[in-house]
C-alpha cells in the first residue's frame, strides 16, 4: 500500500494536519460544466456550494413519491443496508439506492449533478456510496461532527481527498428541523482522530458515530479558523448541496414536527478508486463502499417526469 498521507485512529491524541490534495481539481477536459468560476472559487474557499431549486416542484413531487415507495418497501426489512433510528423502528437511512434499476439509478446519472461533480473533481466519476436519509419529526436523532473522508480513508481505503457529496433536499430545510451544519474552510485541514477502530464498526456507527469523530479542542480550533462561523444548509425542497469529502459537518436532532429527507450521492473520481482500508481491517460491505464493477457515469439528460412515466407504464 502507498504511504498513508492521512493517518488517523493511531492513539489517544488528536492531530491537525494540512490537506495535501487540491479542493477543486481543475481539468480543461471537464471545464464546460455548469459551475461558474465564482462557484469554483467559493467551493475552494468554503468546501461546499448550495444551489436553490436546482430541481423544480414537479420533479421534487416525483422524488418524494419514489422516496415514500422506497420507505414503504423497506419499513419491515431487517437488513444491514436499512438503518433504523436508535431506540425505535423508524428508518434513518436506506443505502445503495443508485443500484435499484429504477428511478434513483436514473437520478444518480442526472446531468445537472454529474457534470458538476466532474467539474469539481476534474475527471470522470462513479458513485462510491448512495443513500436516502430520513430524519422524522419529533424523534430524528443527531449526527455528531465528522469528516466523511476520515471514515472513507480509514475504513474503506479511499486514497485521496477527491470525492464530493451531493445532497438533494426533498423537504424544506429549516433552522429548526435538524439541517446539516458545516464549518466553512474546514476542508483545508484534516483531523487525525484519537482512538482505534472496533471490528465491524459500521454496525454501530451508522446509528451513532463515536469512532473517527474529532475531539473538542480540534473542533474549537476549526471554528476559530472560520471566525466563529457555522453554516446551516437551509433551503426549499429541490435545492442541492455539494460538499467536499473532508468538510466538517454534522446535524442536531429534530424535535420539530417537520421531517427532513434527502437523497445522497457520493461521487468519487474514477482515478481515486478504493484500495485496502488504512485501518488494516477488512473492507466494509459493498453497500457502504462500492468496489465491484466500477465504470464511469455517462450523464443522462432525460427529464425526471419522462423517466417516472416510463417506469410506471412497465
């Protein structure tokens, strides 16, 4: 295995390391994407971009209908890829939806999001993880601060910071229903977390992450670097958030009556395929970290309404 540029979980002390990879991988071959130079500079500086109403109301209605069908189909399912809330039978996440051979597979190839991912990563892309997140009203639990890359690197073997998450918002995100919180500029630093990785850590971490989370002093340092700013990804349904794999983020619990749902795709550069986990343990299951039959995505310009009608008529 190559030298580990981003070691973590090697003892009881946290360390703050400088990022060694670009945030935006500029490549003339993929410069004709939808993002402006201002967008690229904003992503480079803050580690995320929010586009309001990238999908229109009709498209959101289709997504919500498909989300409900997926939830109903999995409600009584007892499987590793269907995550329930701690202490209840409410669904928290359904994984690997981009392989459903239906609506969400088509959505994962939609040119509006794929072309943006290609532009940010400077290459063709594939999906390394996908899921539907559902944070129900009154009982949706919090998710503590973390960098996705820290887990993907240590537990999945993602070599470099060359992945971007795409969150399609399906319900209006308010200040009070547990929206995603992000620390601007945090993608420039890597928190090498204390502790070690338990065997089969994913079985508990998907419900409540306790390994690979930053210590309090490191979090204070990151927020101070951001001049005290903690941003919240609020906006109407149909909005889309892109954020760098190393941007520090988390969310509070939802004690409001209003649920918060989103579709989540992780686009990884085709040049950044997963290797052996840097923890030295066995890889996590395929539904969390895709390794099999990896091929670049061809962006799809089909209208969602057209595709949904076609599926309904089968």
